C-alpha cells in the first residue's frame, strides 16, 4: 500500500516555489502593514454595531495576525488536516496542491484553524487593493472587519466546525456528504456577506467602490471546497448564488439570529 505525503508536507515543499508576495517596494509593503494594523483597531470598535444589525452580539476577543503567502499556504494545510483531510491517491494530491496554490495567492485571510484567529494575508490585500484601485486605508479596514466578523461567527457557531469535521472524512466516499460539506462552507461565507454588505458610506466612504470591484470569492470558495474534499456538481458560482438566496430569505423572514443555534442551523441533505 503506497504511503502518501501529508498536506503539511506538500505545503512545505510547494511554498518554496512561490513568492512571499507580489513585487512591491519596501515602502508599499510597510504601508499596507500599518494600514491593516489601524484597520484592526477600527474593526474591533465597529464589530458590535455591525453584528447588531442582524444578530445578538456576543463579546469575542479578535486576533488578526498578518502573514505572507508562504505562511498562508502552510496554515491552510494545517487547517485542512485539523479538519480530517487525508490524501489517499495521486490525483487527490494533485488537486489539493493546486487548491493550496490558489488559496495562498488569492485568499485575503486564513480562518478556522485557530479558533479566535483570522490570519490576514497582507501581500494579497495589497495586490487586490492596487488592482481594484481602492482607497487602501478603507480597503484595509474592510478586510480587517471581514476577518473580525469571521472570528465572531466561529465563536458563535462552534457546532458548525463540529459538523464539518464529521463531513470531511466521509466526503471522499459519499457524494451526498461531499455536496453537503460544500453547501455548509458556502452558506457560512454568505452569512458573513450579510454583515459586510450592510456597510454604507457612513461606515466607509469608499465602500460602494469596494463592493463593485473587490475580488470575486468564487475562486477561493472553489479552492477551499476542493481542498476539503467537497463536491459542487452545478459549479461553485451557481452553488454560491443558491446559498446567498437562502440566506437572504432567512434575513427577510425569521431573521439571521434564528439560525445561529445548533438546532436551527441549516442542513441541506
């Protein structure tokens, strides 16, 4: 029986083949780090008010350390292994390695593996900010707030992680469980979007521009689904639209607070 490498081992080797970030001057790199640190302070102050628009706020200690791409690749691998991902075939190794590469180059943050921590991938924030022609100060605040909302949601819904940990080991052998895992990952992301989409120019002066030009989530969504062994027959874009529609119906009906419990959290099986 062949012995396959672990995800962490693959990430350690693959990280040697990527740059820690895009080409940028030292001044630009230092500036985005400073902006993100200020953004974290702003996000911590704004978090209770933003959460309170749709749910009952429960205090949480938010940590948003900054990392570069190579470190983010290793963190994503640790996250997946922590959730039970095992590589048991050569094709699975190839798809997982590709997913790690996309996540390292595209994700703005790495959340999940450390509970109350969302690691911000500073080089990706800078690259996306320049590409989108954002006000980098506002963009850093937006990214930090999204990370803070992510951490809050993790603390509020620990049962989500428990459920996904149950799905990951069986996703490779049961397409129904693989599809359920994918929907769970996407619906959680859409819940975070509810809070972020509620921002107005009173919160961030350039938020409308950010909303219109920020990076599409489907590439990161697809890579995360692939890494964890999920399955999306209709495609990630369509699946995300379906989950977004479901979340909007909840918000318009009983309200988001109604599903943030183990008994009412949605299952799509």
